[in-house]
C-alpha cells in the first residue's frame, strides 16, 4: 500500500514538474507585445484605398491592445519604398505594412530590380480586403468628348491616337496594370501618368490633367456618387454589390476574360514572433467583422476578409504567378 502511494506520489510530482515546465515554456513563447506604439506603413499617399483600409483597422487594434496603432504614409516607387522600409525593419511587431496586390503580387514581375522579396522578407498576417477597380473619367470631360461608355472610349481612343492619357497610383499598382491590360486587349495607346497614390491621381483626374483612371473602387466611390466622376465599368470578373447596376469591363467593352482586381493585407517583417502574428490576425479579423466596420467597407466596394497567415501566404504565392502572366501579356516593364 505504501509502495503504491509512493509510486502515485512520484507520478504526480513528475506530472506536476512537466506541467510547470510546459507552463514555463509557454511563458517564454509568449512575447510581451505590444508595450509601445505600433506603426502601420502605408506605401502610398493619403486618400487612396490602402490608406482608407489602414485607417479603418488601426483604431480598432488600438482599442483591443491598449497601445496606439498609427498610420505612416511612405509613398514612392509604386509602393516599393514603403514595402522595403518594413522588410528591413526589426521583426518585433512594431512596424507593419499594409501591403497590396502591387507590392506583393505585381511588382516582382514588373520591376527588374526589386529591393525586397515579397515572399521571403515578410510574415503574412491577414488579407484585409479585396476590391474591384473601376474605370472612371472626369464627368465633364467625358461629356465634352462624347464618351458615355466603354465602347465609346475605345472608339474615341482609336480615332484620336496618342491624345488620351491614364493616371495611376504608381508604377506596378493594380491601377496601372488594369490600364495596361485594357490597352493591350483593345489595341489602343494611352500615355501612363504615375502618381504617388490614388488621392493625388484623383486630383489630377478632377483637374483635367489626366483623362482616365482604373482606380480602386473605395477611393473613387464618393466622387462617383457626387457625380464628379463618370464610372464606365468595374474591372472585376463579377459586378460589385456596392454598384450592382455597373457592368464589368468584360460585359461593357466586349473584352472576354478581362479581370484585374485589387487586394490589401497586413504583413510584418520576416522573423516576427508567431504569437504576435497570430494575435494581430485574430484581432484584425474580429475588427473587420464588427458591423460598423464591415458595413462601411462593403458600402465603399471593399470585401472584408481576415483570413489566416497560411491562407494569406498562399494567396500571395498564387497572385505572383497570375500577375507574371499579365505583365508579360501587357508588355509593361519598369527598370
């Protein structure tokens, strides 16, 4: 009996020791984060969809974690400047990137020399939202030129070669590539005018400096509803729930297979502690599912996500392959 008790006592002590060791290991695995301000780098100027989405999630993350999440706009080189800054930042969870289909899908094929590797230099956190692009013109200019729809635009461009130009939020963005794809599939020529973000590009469109833009829908939505921009079609394969009566370019322009959508997601530098990445993913997903946040984004044409890090990583891999084919077909290159 005594021997049985002693055996049981030794087993319990051993199990207790293992439990303590396990608890200690879990304690060491948990990073004390955040203890200071977290920066979300937006690699474009204020006013565009990347900026809109960052500013939608930052306040919610601040509430949850009890530390400020600030948005830091670092525009330049089609998003490469801001992306490279984050890629080379300390992997401690205090510098994040609101990456895009440009920085993490298109640019690897578009640029001969990319200063960062979109797959190796980052830890994907979560896809924040996917959005269609929308083909828009200054409403007054469209009326003046007699352009009422996509087919009118194609006809005008063909009869006035070299007289139209297109704005984008920067080289390598989906806004740029949507325009290049449109040019290649219609056989028209337009001069590309890159800006440092959708906000400045839209100002160029409103002032008449540029003629057309394939903007992300959220950043163009208010101007479309105000009647300042004439929307011809969305660039996605399906119509947008935010503008259900607006046709796709495939439908409106009789361009079979035309599709050039955008997406935006949070990333950290490679080597960021996995528990920090998981915390960020879980809380961002919760924030995107809040009725007020979700309804606001849907009304602007964005479709909230919040997927897991492995799912976001798989999306990035697939998008790099997809856009390599689009870049090749369009002939677009940036040195």
